[in-house]
């Protein structure tokens, strides 16, 4: 199946839903909040200097997913806009917010949350808010989504490490021999050709993303991107790939029990890539439409920061929290390939493996945050 059809966070509000298992992504938004605020404040200053009270500020959140994090970013941005405009004694602008994700995203969950979102927005700003129009924009962000020169601020968090497709070049010869057997993603034992195929696919996708945004954004517009990455130029470092390595181990155990066919593991390759700073900078500079203002890398624990589940009902082990977080993100993709009947057993075993690993290792995710302005 096409990646756009199967790359979908778990819908609804159930036990394994993304809405209830996204504290890691919330932590990432929180850690990058300072950089986002700086970009929005710079945008408001530019906006006010234009002295055009009829203008509309257009904001796009790309890869918005669903659940509490979707409107958290929008709420923080709007609160900052209103606060800054009041300090500048500038009329509150009209704001239009575009929430983008793939067609399979749970937009119904988002739309059902909007009445409460608007109520809180009014309360938090003492009733002083401008008109705000929110709409959903389904489609891939690796292409055009909006009219030319229509966006003032673009944000994307925890999305751009997902590729548009599984990389080409993972099969070899006329027999189509699988190059990455027993693995789901890049591994320290993967052939060099696998590493190169993933790197090429990321660079192609990321360039398309930057090129599309360059056409859609106004001059002086700001963009903040946050994505999983790595500190080293070596793509096989634990901070970028080891959670996939442990998931492959869990599947291999199920295969030894006769629950999964080994060739199913050999034929699965995750449409994912955690780049280093150099790779991201190279594509931004190659496209040429943006100036980088900030570029930072920070570490985040595999289980985010929660000590209990999203309802606060019971304490979970770190391994269980990681397993729930990963399951909420990749279950739809794995289910389409391996079948839904193994999901409970798979993630139960995965949680056990992760718990053992984290008790003996200090591996953390690396998150890259880049803020830039349209020339």
C-alpha cells in the first residue's frame, strides 16, 4: 500500500490511541516552544511595521495529527499573537489557521475539539480575541498545499522524519534480493547501499518540502520545523535507529514462535529517516529561499516525561510507556503488513525488550529544531 494510506496515528480516544499516548510529542513541542515564540514575535513585529490593519495572519501547522497536541500549538501561537499585539497597541488581527495532515488523519477528532478550544481561547485572553478561522487541509506536505505567497507562519513538529515513500534501492539484482533482511530500518549491520538509499530519499523529500513552502510563504514569513534526527553524521547511531532495532527483535521473537513469517520481516522497510544537522542544512541552502535563524539539537527521553498514563490512572514502566507511544504511531502501518492479530503480543514483548534495554543504557532521542525566515 502507499505510505500516504497507511501512515496514520491511531484514531479516537481509546487505550492505544495517539490522543492518549502522545506525551513524548508534547514534550518535544514544549522543549522547542522558546524558538517558536521567538519566530512568532519576529513575525508580529514585521506585521505591525507594515501598518496594515486589514491584513490577515495565515498560519499552517503541517503534519498536525490529532489529539491534544494539535490544538496546543495553535493555542500557544494565538495567545502569543494577541499578547504581542496588545503590547504594541496594534489592532488584533484576523487569523486563519490551516491544519494539515494526510487524508487518513482523524480530522473528526480535531473538529470535535474546536468548540472547547474557542471557549478556552476567549477565557485565557480575557475576552479580547480577534476573529479566528480554523480549517483542515488534507494532503501530503511534500508538494504544494496552499496558494502562492499566502502563508505568514509555518510550523511542523514530529512529522518530517516520515518519508513520502519507502526508499528505492533496497532490492538488489534480477532476483530482487532484499538488502536489509531481518531489519525494519537502518541498522549497524545494514549494507552501505541501504544507508545511502535512505539518505537519498530524505534529501529528495525534504527539498520538495522546502521548495513548496518557498512558493507558498510571503517574504519575511517565518517557519519552525522540529523533527527526529541525530547528532552524528553516522545514521546507525543508537539515538537515531535503535528503537527500530528493538522492534525488529520483538518481531523476530514472534517469528520464532510461529506467529510471524520471517519473509514478512525481511520485506518491511520503515518510511522513516532521522537526519543529521548537516543533511538538513544542505537542502535548505540548496533550495536558497530561506535564511536560517536558529538551529538546535536537544535530547529527549524515549518515554517523554510522563510518570503515569494519559489518564493518570496507573503507573507504567518505562518500557510500557515507550511501547504505547510507538504503537500509537506505527500500529496502522505494521497492521497492514503483518496483520492485526499480532499487535497485542508484539507490543507487550516490545515493552519488555525496551525496559531491559533502558535499564542498562542511557540512549535518548535527538530532536532537531530549525527556525528560518523567507527571503
